[in-house]
């Protein structure tokens, strides 16, 4: 994603004080990855521990995103990503029981520790009627080598017209947290022309994104 010179300068300045922070985080992820591969190569009795380590990383529950948008040459550009990492808390995964038969769902997966790339979906779900309420979705990526912005966000609160978000929930089990879904979002030139350019890759051009996810969320109860 495009970052200003000021932000870049702050990051450079910050790195002088914390030179080992990012290195330590990357080393932690590398260590966990190596642990998974080592465990898989050992006997089947350790298979469960290997699976649990993969689950902590989130690599066994990726979110796949494919975005297409119009470019400035009357063509179409495609951005694809498989995002495997999650936070250990509710920042990237939650299923909140509202106590009225509805659940607030939020799912996000990111690319490693920097949070520069990823995808997310949020909505309220009523399993008894399969009703989807107030859906939102987004795909963001990191490419500083073209003239386009690095995100596509679909949210009728930003602009009410020209945006469509269709969510198909193929599996939902609040007792276990299991959920599987497909999200197909699209925005017309009306939407992309009227939202802030920050939210679309190319203002005034159509954009669409498909997200798929299957995994397990943490269940919370609203106070």
C-alpha cells in the first residue's frame, strides 16, 4: 500500500530505537514453521501437535482473495492472494452471540506480521433465517510499483449505491465455531467515483472481489 514519505521517515526513525523488533517477530514465525515441518516428518503420534501448531499460525485456515479492477488502459488487472496468518486474540476472528438469535461475524487473515496485505469480511448473521445484515468486505495488498491504490473496500456506509456484497454461508456451527463461506463483492463506477480514492484501487473504474474461507472462530457473548 502506498505510504507517504512522512510515515516512511517515522518508520526509519523508529527502527533506530527498535532495530530487532521485526527481526524477532520474523524469527518467531520461522521457528514455528520449522517446528511444523519437523513434527510432520516424525511419527504419526506427533501429528496432533503439528496440526495444533499450524492452527496457532492460522496456516490451516487461509482466506483466499481474488480482486479484478479496471485499469487506465481499458483493461483489467487482477490481484490474488492467499492469506494465512491470524492474531491470537479477537482482532482477526470472532463470532459474537448477541443473545437474540443473531451473531456478529468478523474474519480477517493477513500476510505475515506486517499487516500490509490481507482480506476481511464482517456481517451480522441470523442462522435460523440465513439473513445477512450490514455486510462489509475488503482486500488490501502491497504494490508500490504501479499507479493504483492497494485496496478494495465494499461498504454501503461509505456510499450507498453501486455496491453489492453477496455472502453464502455453507457451514455455521456456533457450538464449535466452525464456519465456511464465500463472499462475492462488486462495485460499479458510481460507487468507486464517490468513495474516497483510498478505498478503491482505481477511482471511477469497476472492481470486484471474491473471498473464500473455511475455519473455526472464537465464540464470544455480548454483555
